[in-house]
C-alpha cells in the first residue's frame, strides 16, 4: 500500500509518518475553513452581479451552516466505518465541486444547492471531527489514516 511504502521511505530519513498525517490534516482543515469563511466576501459581489438580496444569499449560507453542524456527529461514524481517507476525499471532492460549479451558477436555487447543500455537506464531513479522528488513529501506516 502507498502509505506503507511512504512510511518506510520516510523512516529511512528519520521522519515519522505521523508528520505527513498531521500536515495533510492541517491542509484539509485549512481548505474547509476557507470554504466556510469565503462566503462572507461573496455577498456584495453576488448582490451586484445577480441582483439577489442579502437575505436571499444569507439563506444559502444558513443552509450551509445547518448541514455543517448536523453532519459533525455523523462524520466521526462515517470515518470509523468507511475510513478516514475515503471520507476526507469525498468531502474535499464535494467542496471542490461546489466551489467550482459556483462559477457557472446563474439562479438563486443553484446558490442554495451549491453553497447550501453541497459545500455544507462537504465541510460538515470534516471540520468538526477530522483533527480528533486523525490524531487518535494509531499505526504509522494505518489504512484509515
């Protein structure tokens, strides 16, 4: 497995595989925080571009926060059941798709879908429990890390 080979290679240079896990976890949490925090700066440009009101845009962002909060308890269960790598990959894919397709949105319902549901689910799958789950994973070459 790739993680086992990487752990052996790093061990030759006296670098513990845990540093790779910690660095990757940091980058994923940074991307999640960026997806959560960037929406605030989009309100005014979206108002100007599409003529949507602050309330309409904020509704999509509120939906995102609901999914973010509701998925936290389930995210840990998903990570334990499916594995950390698969859940984080799926979450980052959702965040990437949501942000990427935002470039094509023209209607308010698309904002609700992309920034409310897709990005809300993606960020909710990682943000609240990822650090604790990755930190508690034992084994240098564990397949769940």
